[in-house]
């Protein structure tokens, strides 16, 4: 394959990765707490074995997460929570603490607050949140303080990473962060609400069409380049 083919192929690989992310965004347009994901294209310069020679190729390995606030939807469930503004809930996973914005919570058999996937939600001290099974009324203040029958129990462990761009997506709505986490200053929680996905289905479908057309143009270029090389090879073969 010649240089033209390598350049076009690297672009095609990047477009394929972007198409996969766009499709995943569309699939999660109604997933609670989902954050839209995108890809960044970068230029990679490769040196050629000739004086002053180089080759510019595309690279699309860097993924980013859109941190825009999703729309809050009222559910009426007193265990559902939505964060207004920055911050994440802390949850316990087999591999350590993870972060999420998905606040559709419920109680497990041990009366511990858990996520939709059964992961235990942590308080500001890093301990699971226990709700007495006989509590008649559970209320949550805007600062995350949880009370049962007007008796304070715990406070949500709302945290924010020092470098939000360094968040790594572990699963659809779970993130991990290797750096230090800081408590959210002046947190704002809404009880009985959940935060929806920040994906705009219309925008993602539009982007999918754009990526598909770009991919088709790239494939057309590869086909034309193949025909050109084949033509040259046939011509040289006939003259030999």
C-alpha cells in the first residue's frame, strides 16, 4: 500500500471509531445519568526515509465526555436523586470507588441504598448508606443530608475530580478517576428527580449521517487509488 492508502486508511479507522461512539450515544439517549461521548481527531506525523520527507496521518484514539447537565425529570420516588451543577455520587464497586450521575436509587435486602446495578451508594465518609426499613418518611436536603422521620442518618458523598477531563469511563454511567477527589462546594440535590441523558438524538443522528458520508468518500478514494495502481501495473506489465 502506498502513502495515499495509508493516509486514507487512518482516517477511515478514526471515522469508524466515531461512528461506534455516535451509535452508542443514540442507544443511550434515554439512559438516566448518561454522558455523551465523542472522539478527537489529531494529526500524526511520520518520518519518511528520504531527506525532508514526512507523512501526515489521522489519529482518533482520544475520547472525551460531554459534561453538560442533563434534563431533570421528576419521578416522585423519594429515593431518586438528581445533582444540579457539578459533582458525582460515590458508589462502591468490586474494583474500588466509582463515580456516577445516575441517581435512580433503591434499597437492597439489607436496606442499603444501591444503584440500578446493585452497587452500594457511599456517604461522605465512604461508608454505605443505610435506611431503616421501618422509616415512614425519607427526606434529603439540598446539601445531601439524609433524614428518616426527621432524624439525620448520613450525607451523600458528592465529589468532584480536580481534573474532569481525566475521568475514565468504566461503563455506560460509571467513571473512575485516579487523582484526588474533592467534596462538592455548596451541593444542590433534588429529591424525587433523576437526571436524564445529555444526548441530543437529533444532533447525534445528524452527526451519524455526516460520518457515514465522510466514510463513503474515503472508501471511494481508496477504490480510485486501487484502480490507479492497478492500471499502472497493467500498463507496465504490457510494456515489459
